[in-house]
C-alpha cells in the first residue's frame, strides 16, 4: 500500500530534506507540496537538485484536499504551525517539525516562545517525537511533535544516563557545535557565506536558547525532579551537523555501559568503543547518531559526545522515522542510507 | 539473485563511494574488500561513516577467492591496476576505475602515462566505460574501463555536438572547476585544508592533464578526424563536484536541441531549459549530470556547462551503472538517490 | 600632514576594507563615516573586528561637514552614488567605488545599467581608476571612478597584450572565478553559507555581466577599434579572490615578455616565471596581483591567469592607491602589507 | 636602529607568519631564514604569497653566522628545538615557538612529552612567553618560550579570575574550538581538505592534550595550590582561530569586572561589554584577543569566551610582541594591524 503524503512548508531546508528521503521510500508517494509564498512554482525552481523527481507543483495550503492525504508533514515556522494545524482535519495524521507542540505545558510554551499557545487541544494530544524513547506512543499518535535538532542531540547523549541515575543531575554542561543549515533558509547577515565561513562563535549563551525548554521538560520528567542543564550552542562554518560535548560526573565505565545497553537494539544509534569520539562528517546526510564516551583525567568526570546530522536525524529523518511508526511501516524504511563522506 | 561483489582498493575515496552505493543495491552483496596496506583493519576503522554496515574485513588481494566473485571493482592506482588485473582470472567480470584501460592505443597510453603498458591483452578487450555512449558494448564486456572524472564531464557536454557536427571542431575550450576529492586521499601539502580552503588555482595548465588522452581519443573517433581541445582544470575549495564550462562555436539553439535530443531518454543526464545553468551543489552525492546551454552575446559563440559529482557520476556511480549493465540489472538500480543539498 | 578622510557607505564590505587599510596609513585620519540605515551605531557594532580603532560614530551623509574633508571615499550602491556625488561640493576630492562613473559614454551607462545617468557633469570629469594605467590622470583628478573588481582582474591580464597588438583581438575568452564577498553584504538566498558552501556555478553567462561595459570601453580604446571579449564569471565558495583565466591567441613567449615589460616597475603587479600559475590564496588580503602565462599544447594558444583580492586590489586597495596619487602621497603608502596565508 | 633577525624553521606556518609580521616592522630586518629540508629554495618557492619581499634564501642552520643576529626566532618542532637551541651561542636572544621551554619542571616536561629534556640549562633560564603576564621578566630575558596557542587562549580567559580568587578552582571546564592551521603544515589524512571540510570533532579528549601541562603549571602557580582544569579541544573546518568557551563558577558581574580591570591597559586584549560574545572571524590575522562574559541562567555559573588567531596572537604575533620587549621596542610595534574580515 502506498501512503499519500503532503508536505506543508516545502520550500525550506527541512522540506527539501523530507522530499529527498521520501523519494527513496518504497511505500510513500508525495501528493501535495505547499509553500505559500512560492505557490505556483515547481519544486525544481525552488530546489534544482530535486528536478529529476516528478513532484506536484507548490500550492497554497488551502488548495490541498486533505481527505486524500494519509500523512501530513508540517515544516512551517513555529507559531504559523499551530495556526495551520488547528485548522486541519482532526483525524489527519501529522508529524510537525516546528517547535509548537514540543512543550506539554502551555506555561512552558509561553515562557520560551513568548506568546500564548493558539492550539491547546492539539498541544494536549501531541506526542514528543524522539522516536527511540517515545516509540510506543508515537505508533498510535495522531500528532507527533518533532524535537529540536539540538534537543535531540543532547538527549541522545544524556537520557539513558539520567534515567539510570548514573550521573550527577546538578552538574551537566552541554556545549554544542551546530552547522548552519539548522538556522534555516533565512536571510540574515550572519548566515551569509562571507560572514560565516572561516569563523565561529557562541550564540544564545547563558541559557536563552529555546531548546532548553525541551531539555528541562524531558530531563526533569526522567529524573522525577527538576533538572537544569547548562547549554551553549556555537555556530560552525559547515552546512550539516551537530556535535554535542556533554560534561558530566559519574563513572566513565558505567556511563559507557549504560549507553551501550540503552542503544543495543537501536538501528540508528551507535555507541562507539570506549575512548573513541564521533565526528559530524561521519553521519552527514544519514539518520545515524554516533556517541562516544571518554573518561577525563579528573576522577569522576566524563565526556560524552554525540554527533548527528541536524537536517536528517535532527529533523526530517526523525520525522520520517516517526511517520513510519504511525503508518505501521518498519521504522527504518527509507532511512538506512549511508552517510556522504567525503 | 544476489551478485557477489569484490572491491579492490577499498580504502580510497572511490572505494568508500562504491560501498556507499552498493549498500543500497538490492541485488548486490559485498563479499570481499581489499586494501593492501590496511589489510586486517575493519572498514569502520578506515571509514567510520560506514560502521553501520556489516562488511568483510579488509584483506590483501591474494586472500580473495575470485571463483566466488560475480563482479570485481578495481579502485587501485593506475599502473598497479594493470598489474593486478592481468593476474586475475580471465573470465572475471571487472570494472576498473583506474586510468589503465581507458586508452585503446598502447602508444597513447605510453605518451600520457610514461610507461609501457603491462597488460596489452586486457587493454585490447577493455570497453570504455562512458555508460551512455558505450552501453551496448558494456553489456557484453568482461572488462570495462571507468573514465576519468574530468573526461566524463567534458564528454557529456560535447559528445553529441561533435557527433552531430554542429560545432566548430577547432575551437573548443574546456575550463574545468574541480573539487578536491578528485585528487584522492593523497598526502600532499596543497591538499591540506589550511592550504586549499579559501583559495583556488589552475593546475596542469597548457595541455598536460592526462585526461586529455581520453578527450583526444574519443572526440577524434567521433569526428572521424583528429580533434584537439584546450583543457584547463582548476582546483576549487569544495569536496565534491566538477563544473565544466565549454566554449564552443555554433548556433545556440541547435546546440541546445542537439543535447536535448541526445539525452531525452537518459535517466541521469538532465539538459536544463535554454539559458539556465547548473551548479555542482545540485548534483552532490548523486549520479546525475546537469547540462546548461547559453548563447553568448557574440554571434556564433555558445557556452555549454556541465555539472556532476566526481565521486559518483564521475567514477563510482558510473562504475556501478556499468556493473548493472554487465550483470543484466536495470541500469539505474541503486543509483536513483537524490542529491544532498544543502 | 594628515589628510582628513570621509567614507560614505561605511557599513558594507568595501567600507570596512577601507577602514582596515586606512588605519595603517601614516598620513590619513578617518574623520567621518556614513551609513544611512545604521546611523547612530558605532563601527564596532557593525563590524566588531574594527572595535580596537577609535572611529567616528556612523552618521548620515547630511551630517558631514565636507569643508573639513580632504578625501571622500564613496562606497555606496550604484545609482545612489551618482545622486550623492552630484550634491557634494564640486571641489571635494572623491574616489568613488561604485559603477556610476566607470563608463564615459552616457549611452553605454544606460545600456548596461538601465537608467539615464543623473550626474552627467561628474561623469564627464571622472577618471577611470585603474591606477597602473591612468596614473598620470589620476594624480590631477578630482573624481576617480574605481573599476569593477572583475574588470580590474581581466584588464591586468590583457591590457598590455592588446596595447602591444600581440594577441588576436577577436578571440579572447575570460573565464572568471569569483569569491563571494564581491557580491557585497546583500541578503540573498544564494549567498547564504548553506547554499554557497561546497558548490559553485556560473552566473551572468552569455555576456550580460555589467563589467563587460568596462571591458568593451577600455579594450576598444586601447585597440583603436571595437573589441568584444567573452566573459563568464563563476561564483566560488571562498570569501576573497578573483582568478581570471584568459584564453588568447598569440605567441606565449611574446605574451610573457610583453607582460613582464609592462609591469617591470609596478610595485603591486607580479608576473610569475613562464609556466607558473597564480593562486588567489597567495594574494588574499593584499594589494598584489599575480599573473602567470602558459603556452597551450595547441600552437598559438596561450593561457594568461591573473589573481587578486577583490576587496583589496579589486576595490578598496585600488581606491586607496588612487587616493594616494590624488593627495601627493607615495602610491604604495599603507598598501604594502603581506597576504594572509594560510 | 635595525635589529637583524633570524628565523629557524621558516617553512612552516608560524615561520611564514613571522615573516608576514616582521615585514611590516619598521626596525627589524630578516637576515637569515633556515629550513633544513628546503635549504636552497627561495621563500617564494615555499610560500608564494611572500614573493614580493626580498628575503634571504632558505639555508641550513649551520650556515647562519649568529654573531650577526640580534634576535633569533626558533619555529622548529619540539625536541628538535631544544637540541638546536642548546647549541646556539649562549648570549643570543631567542624567542622559541616550540613546546620545549614552556614547562619549568623537567619532570613535567617528561610527563607530557615523553622524553628527558636535553637542554636543562636553557630550560632553567627560559621565561614563559605570555607577554601580558610575564612582561617584566621577558624584557630582560635571553630565552623566551612561546606558549601553546590553546594554552594562551585559555589563560587569557582565566588567569585574572584565578589570581583574584573569584572563581571556584575545582570546577573549571575549557571547551576549545580550534582551526586547522594550529596542527601545522603536516601531512596527515585528517588534515586534508576532503576530510576536514564540512565536519568537526573533538580530539585529545579526557585530559591528554599537552597544553594541559601549561595550564597546570600556570594556574597552580597563580592559585598557590594545585589546580586542574578539564580541557577538550575540537578541530573546526576553518584555517585560523581558537575559541575557548570556559565554564566557571562565580558571580558574573565580578568576573566581568575582574577581567575589565585586568586588561584595561592592555593594547591587544579587549573585554566586550557584559553579555556580548566574541567570534574568531573578528580577530583573524590580528594580534587581538576578544573576551566575552555571560551569566548562565543557573545561579553562580558563568561562561567566559575568548577568541584569538592561533597563528598571530597564539604564536607568531605573541613571539614578535615578546621580541619587541626583549629588544626595547614598543611592545605593539608591527602588531597593530586590523583583523581581516570578511
């Protein structure tokens, strides 16, 4: 059976990445692509690398007949997303890639995003889309909220450790190195090649990055008490990739064992041998996450490093993985391609 | 039926690219991987991005039982390749990615490569591996010689025009912009990131690049008389891609029509609408070649631009395409993946 | 004596480059910096790399007392520049970096830029700012028009050859490879790091690039008859640099001798030994232009390659060189810094 | 008076950077350049960007008449450096850029570098070359040991805080992002453009990086008791730059005030306004170090970020600054050039 797919917001990077992935999926067919400001254009005009595919012309959301759609990926900006989704048919299966349904508590949402949530009903039913940890809920969900790409990377490094109680919850530092496609196709001076290339810097320093809302929610729930991490992202002159360097306290051997056990059956999460470290270049374009553990020279200090591709495992690959679960497909279908190196 | 595959010289970039592609092929299984200096290592140690695959340990060529192999890809350096291939079973199907069997005339080989050819019998039977133009011969070939990556790009732009006699044969200039992976995994100062990044230059200027041997052979054969092109490659700070800017003389409309007609049925060659130009970023990681045609402001001058990924369509993708033909598979099997952008 | 300097349009890349250079000049002092949309900001807010300098706050043009200014650099967009300059005091020494005063014939201006020229008087008095060739006129000029950066590079490669009549005037092809800062600090999708990095393409193909107006004007004047070149620029993923590969017809030895003779006394133009080729990385951040000559394998064909930094020798360095001439300073003052490599 | 300068090991990046800087110095003249394996070549052959300078031909060290030298920069590999320096005239002023004389205790040297020190006498007299903190000793020193580039960056962020006792000495984490030129001009696979570009990773994780020897020595001396920091460097796809993100505990306001006070008179160290963060792109090619301070959302946690250019302030710029001190020149002579941006 072929699932009919709609992608809303197809003119951004995550939209293009969804098309790249779904084009290889044996049981999915792209039926509708929306992009309000680019409606009427072909996808080849917006993304020439997709010109070999026979894709529907970009349209406005209102032009889509959702009764014919089996799965709707929503790759719209946050805030727009909640407005759009609340107006879609209430039985339509949706994977949302925006930030709008990640936080369960409306007060948390307002704290991090500044506005009242405009789709409380949908917020209430949404499942947090970190596939490896919410798999069972996702299978039966109608609406899945894709995670932040930074939030996913940090959680892959830390969730099993917090759940198992093997690290000190009050001493967790996440230093992230993020490639530029995570900022989207937005026209900002600091994203220009001439500005970004050959230089790098920290941003949203001091605990202001919105993905902290997800860390707080998820880590506190896991621990059964409030957990706050320090989180400093850095913008790196590369197109794809997130490298999370987590500084934690515990026993390195136990940390490594805990991660190995947690991910032993996971097709996409690879824990490297003790002492080895991952590189973003070895997961580029793939749905894999590589995790390394190293003991620091200071007793009781451990460095856990996770690497993934922000557009694939960090957003669109995760979205497809969730859609597979929701549609009864094998979770890995269309997602086992090799990384592109060099 | 699953074809058993051996890759000789698996520790280089074209070897890794072959593994990446074959891993997605439904009817191929990698049975042996050789890398003389790295024998005994796992592929994951040499190429950590391939660690998710269950691959044979790297071995020496002598350890392979070729009676169990259906197709052997040979990704060795030139000169080594002819020595190795002349000692392989004479009925083994081989796609060679080196330069050793591209030139049909031993004198041409000596002229461009400096040494006498050590495998004249195999040289005699080898078919030139430009799939789109030697398809029928490749289907029944035992030994196929993969083309040079620059040679492939230039030929995609020019072969139909020379064959149709629609351009001036004495006024062809090929200005190529080549990404660095084409130079292989070789330890040279000018390939270091600190040397190459943020700068670019021409190399092998004036007609000394060895791929000219292929241009001379192929274009002269097509034209039925000697044809010499000017060819200047430039090294660009990017990892994958070749952009060939061809300056020719003729009528732009006729040139475009001729290319459109020649490639109308080709799954991997896309001729863009008149006046549009390709970019390497839109073919990265894929087996596609994009071609654009623009009329110059000077009457009778035309610019033809071709873009492809040197590691995929320029070498390993081409090799797999040829192997598909030789094994009776559909030519496109395992090769229809989308480019990776951004 | 210290010359008081104003820079109009100081918030763009050429403005910042002017500040970088003038900061090292022993006899210049920056007295006013304008940037209409950023008026009121400090230069450190707009360009943090300049924060160590004590610079005037950015202001609106109208706030500058030009009676106190000895030299005004105008780094405004074309069309704005002619409007602003026509309203400035008629005895103010000006080096304009825009395209507005490069073309002497108003009809040529309209042909390439689309609008009628709004400052015909100033256009009439402006001197074309290619320092090495208009040095004497520049010394006494009031208004100097900085050249296009591509136009400068092509002319350094070709002017002596056209002037000496040693190349075929009807067979000149200029294939340029241009770094991205030449496009300015403009917010366009194709200038984003995620779009540009790791890919490259041709643009303004077929004779539509406006710098052709300069080539036509200058080469025709030199030759004493109309000369049209083919010119195809390519956008390269690097921040600074232009590499011009010129395909010409003549005798390589004569071409090399002619260039050596023409530039023997020039402090900034270096002709490399016969057969050597330049790289943009070896002129980055400097006011040097390196030129190489190679004979092609085809008799009578020659490749001439020129490399310079588009922001320095291609615009702001040239501007300072011209200002030195206009102010009676040594032409090289403040400009002999080494390239930055790596 | 013009000081006669020798540079030993001039064919590496720090050697080339020394030449770049000294070429602008009004009172220094390069008299001798050594590079054992490249002796006999001109500097222009090894570093074409320096071809405009009239420099001595590269020679072997033994060919230099050190009696004519006022200042010798030694840019040799560690271990070689101690052998060479112990054989030089004992009254020759030397700035050594290697690791050989940074650690005062021979046992520390052996611990971090593996071999017994072969020049104990010189080790005893060497002054640690962090100009801002050892200025007085450097002025009268004969032999100054340039610091590690990572070590310099971390110390600029932390020394005043440790000295003032305003941070918790047992909770210091240094997460560094290092550009590739810090690895030198060495032929290693992981430094190739095709390997490094578009990817990044941690290295020497867990406390094995040799610059920790310097941190331990310096921070412990400052604190008057043993201090151990956690230090994780990451290799970033850029040519120049180190960004040190320091996670410390204290009061952010006090931290900022302490740094402002410490560096108020320093010409090269700029403490940004509270809450602003530096970028490597804003110090590239310059001798400046930018430092930012941000309070974390968690009470009592502070992030201090320092950025400098590893080849300039991190090594060759620092070396020239020290040479200025040793020769009685103004400390900033030849070093006040602006960063190169973009």
